[in-house]
């Protein structure tokens, strides 16, 4: 049974294809060889040779085609062995080996092509191969390394920006309160409402009142917003205990809890509480 191929990742979908890189590689090698051409022409003139421009153009295009022929291998090396992650040295080592292998191979192939096309010989002279290796090996290694760097930098720039999701806060289920020299562990599911009493917050739970010495804003910041809501600057209510909300003539409201407690709601918090209590469609 055939196994479906996995969908491409976001980075791969935004990266240039191997075919596109091959086309760019041809242009890259053509520009690279053209930049070296003035020096070759001067050397030929100094040696008493007059260059044939048609042959020179053929040599440039052939060299560019040869360079673009190995471009897919360079691109695949960057994707198969990326310089990223926890061990970037592995990718760097693999790409370096790729360059060191391809550079002499390219020179050897170019020597054979030159012998076949320009000299009408079956194989190049050994002295010619050695001379080309000595003259162009380091330059070719540098050229390939520069192209690899361009492939990797371009891939990074085209990757979509990703934002790491913010982890949801771990809201506590219990609250520890210091009262009269002892610690009280209060189950927040039992808290019906909270009111400010001077420098304290009075937490009403199961018919008892527990005092915590802190501000209302600081206490609210410690509570799960899905379970508690402010209805007044001095009052916080547990949403699970709300049974009825009655509007008042002045724009404020009256919040009735399951135990019969009635709490004043200021108009500034009315719409926010209404949205919290609205049924989810």
C-alpha cells in the first residue's frame, strides 16, 4: 500500500525550489566566471596569444552550466545537513566535506571538457590538470562556500516568523492565608465573594470569613480570571456562585449569589460581567 508523503513544512513551502536555485546557480557561476575573464585575457595577451571571443564565450557558458549542474547537490546539502539545532558543527562538517569533494571533481570535469571541445583530445594532459588544481582549487572552494552561505541566509530570511505560544498560567486551586499567627489553607472553589476591609481582603467561604492582608488588585492577579471577576472596586465575586443580576435605575446592578447574599455592582463592570455570564453558542 502506498504511503502518502508528508505535507511540506512552513519553512519548506516558503523556500526556493531546487530548480529555482539551479537557475540562480547558473547566473551566479556565469557572473563569477565573467569576473575572472579580464585576468585570463590579460594573461593570454602577455603570453602572446590573442583570445578568440567566440571560444571565450563558449567557455564561460560551459563553466556556468557545469557549476549549475552541481547546484542541486549544494542545495540538498544545506537542507539535509543544516547548520542549526543543538549540533551545528555536524551540518558545517557535512557541508565542508561536500565542497571539498565537489571542487576537485569540477576542475577535473572542466579539464576533460576543455580537452574534448578546444583541443580535440580524448583526455587532458596531467600537467594541465595539476596546473588547474593549483590555480583554481581554493578559488572554487571559496566560490562554493559563498553560494552555500547565500542559500542558507536566503532560507532563513524567507522562513515565516514564528511566535512561541505563551504558556497558560498555572492558577492555584488553594490559597494560603496567615491569620492570627497561624496559616489557613483555603480551597478557592469554596470562596463565594471577596470584599475589601481596610488593609485586608475578606474572603467569604462556607459561612466563614478569612482575612488576607493585601490589596484587592494584588489578590485578583493571583486568581483564575475564568472563576473570579471584579464587580466593584471593593468587591470580587466567584462566577460559579452568581444566580441573578438585577439592573438598577442608576445604571448599577445587584448581584445575588446562591446563598442569598446581595452585592452591589458598579456600572463600569456591568458589561464585562454580562459578557462573562453569556451562554457560549
